[in-house]
C-alpha cells in the first residue's frame, strides 16, 4: 500500500542525541510534555511547549514532513475544534486546545520516529512484566501492539487505494464500491495474519 498521512510516524534512522537517548527517558519526556501542556492554562504557555517539541524535532534531524503529515491527516478535525472553541470560548481558547493536541501528537511522533519498533515493544514488555503476577502476559501484549501498528497503516492504505480505484472506474465515492472491497481485504488480511501466527505457534494460550 502507498504511504499515507498518519498521525503517528514510523521510525526514521538517525544518529542524533535523541535517537541515542534511553527509551525510559524518552517515555518520561513524552509523559512530561503531555502533562505539562494539559496542566498549563492559556494559549501562550501551551504554544511555548508546542514550540519546544517542534525544536526537538528539528534537533533530532527529522524531516519536515514529520510535522506536516499529522496536519494533513487531521486538518478537518482541527478545523472543527477551532470553530467550536472559537464559538463557545475565544480565539485564544481555540489556540490553546489545538496547541495541546499538536504537542501530544508531535511528542508521540518524537518517540516513534527516533526509536526502533522492536525497542519500543521490548520496552512495553519490560513495563508490563511486573503485572505478570496478576495474570498479564507481556509477550502477548507486545504481540497485540505489534499487530496493531502493522494493521492500521495497511487498512488505511487499503481504504485510500479502493477509493482511488472506484473514482478511476467512474463510481465516485459510492459506499458500496468502497466498503465491500475494504471489508473483504480486511478479512483476508486478518486470516493471513492468523495463519502466519498459527504456523509459528504464536497467539495460542499454553495449556
């Protein structure tokens, strides 16, 4: 499937200081950015936090598209949020909400763009391991997250490709011409994934 505009970006190889930062510290910075921007009142402080996160993107040597892609993916949602907050509050209130949203998204992008997927999954396993005594299965949890990270871009790409194919055949945006192929493709993808897991002895609970 072709690359599309997704909110959370994939890993970008690099040798910046942020790429070399330990995963735990990255998680702490991500949480700190989210908590800070939500705790601070007003548009100016939140915009300042957003500016810091943007500077970190540049300092990490990430391409500009990492900042532009989320805007392309959610421009309509942001427009609705701005219009609503402008109406019920003020322009400053609208800016504060948008700054908080973008800060959280860009901070998450910093984590995923500078950390290999396997390192992220290993970190999740380590974080969930203490819950094993309560019945949690860290490996199964990591497997679920991995499948989710792979499936969402595939399904979004499938939707866009089917829509483009429908338009090329002169069917416009007909729901029937779009929904049916997407559902069939999703079911086929799920079955292929299940078969691949079963062939490797994964996904089954041990007796």
